[in-house]
């Protein structure tokens, strides 16, 4: 093996420990900690820049391997490795399109109607739908739940010559949490398109496209467009996360309604309509507000416009909760915190896309319990945990 100038050979134990420390502490603190345990003084200490470069190298290797596995998997199953779109001459099997015959009795209508009846007996705002109009999954064990979210960290400033385009102030890492039964897998990439290619390849390799797919999102348009682009061949559902719906309504009402007390009263009433999926009732309630409540009519109209845009993703959250089904994208919010926010946000830190993505990729190894596999063999397992145990 040929080394680059000033490049050193590091032991497996050193790389494993250094990667773990660097995903938890700043590079300066990580260097100090490693030197303390290695009893190194200033003459032979591990330098901050050395650690940073090494982590960037490791993270780049993980991302390159993930991209290579993604491309190979897509091509193997008849998809274009670069675009993720099926080749025109490819005939997709039922296991991929999800068009599999019914596997058993479907008692959804009875369960949904029972839930509606129970909920309506205790609420002023009734569920205005029949059981057949409330779409819920037949069996959670026959579903794939995919939560997706972006998280931005401050971008390092770089010199900009005359005539060059000004770059974004943030580096956007995209994180996905994929769940089937009690098993889960976390993926990350710098860029929404790249992540969706990887999600598709992961589902193909694990034979998970035979199941119903349910996406949980914050309502971002780029997520919606990627779902339509990469999963147009497969029927899926998209649910607007309840927390984001509530937060967005509160933000918009703060600009539309006079005073905190009135804002909170309007918000509570509005959310009671939305909890049962009644967008029409929510819109009618907002239109009924008197001028004594309205601070800005245009902003109030924006609340209704927002609800209308997000109508396809607003479900009957009350029925889902009654049936023990998910309403939230909390798993990906937690994954965002573990992979990116905990290490990279706040404390005045700023990042390049390369450096930010590298640390997120390394943390992904630990979250998927693949650090040993990578550092020993430079390999990634693309299998869900249960699948790995059976392999």
C-alpha cells in the first residue's frame, strides 16, 4: 500500500475510538481527549487537523460505498442506477409494485366505524367522515413506515469571486428512518435526491416493496416531489406529521390573530377540527372569526391556503390514535438529533458539505450497528436487523 505524503497508518482500534469521539466532541476536544489517553505531549500529539482530515476521509468512503451499493442494487432490479427510474423495457414484479393479492380478512371498516363512534360520543367537533372515507392501513405489520426530514447546519463562508453564484447559508443533510415491525434502519445523505435513490435501493434489496408504504413528512414540497418521482410505480400514502401541522398553524396564527390569548383560543379550536381531519370545518371556523380577533386578514387567508395545500396529507389523527397507529415522524426527528444536530448545531460551528456529510455518515454506522463491519472489512450491510440475523 502506497501512502500519501505525511500520511500515517492508523490501527483499527485508534480509528474506531477516534471516530466515536469525533462524532460526540468538537475536533479540538476530541484531539485533547485522545492525547490525554495516549499520554502524548506536544511533540507527538494527534493534531486537530489530522483528526478532521481523517474523519472526512472515512465519511467520504462510507458515502461512496453507499452510493455504489445503491447504484448496483437499482441496476440489478431493472432501475436506472443514476435516476432511480425503472428502465422502459423493465416489467416490474408484483413484489416490487405492491400489487399482491389480499392475504386475509380485511376488517378495517368495522374497526374504523367503531373508533369513529367512540370518538364522536365524547367530542364537540365530530368526525365528519364515514368509515369508508377514512384511509388507514390494514395491518401495521404489513406496512413500511418511512419518516424523512431535512436538517440544516450553518455553512462555512468561502471566498466568492466576482460573477460567481452565492451559495446557500446552510448545509442540508437529509435523514430517513425506515421501520418494519420492530426493526428499523437509518439512512442519511447530503441531498434529497441522493437519499431517495438509496431508500429505493434499500427497499428493493430487503424485498420490502411488497408491503404498503406510508411516508411521514413535515409537508416540504421537495419531499412530495421526490415521492412522486421515485415511487410513482408503487401505491403509497403520505401523512403530514401532527407536530409540524400544529407548529405551522401556531406560527401563521401568530401573525393573523390579535394577542396571545386570542391566538391560543383560536389555535385550540382549529386543532380540534384538524385532529379529526376536518379541513373544511377548520376553514369554516377561521372564516367565522370576527374582526375583534383578526389582526391581519391576509395572514388569516394564508392559514386557509396552507391547510388547502396540505389537505392530501391531513388525515383523521383521532382515528389513527384510537387504533394504535402512528401520527408522528418522531423517529426521524430523533435520528436527526443523533446523526447531525447533537454534534453540528449551535456552539458557533460552521461546516462544509463534505465535512458535515462525513460526520453524519460515520454516526449512521453506529446507529445501524455497523461500525465493526466497516472498520474491519470496509463493508456496509444493506439489510434490516432481523434480516441480518437470519442471513
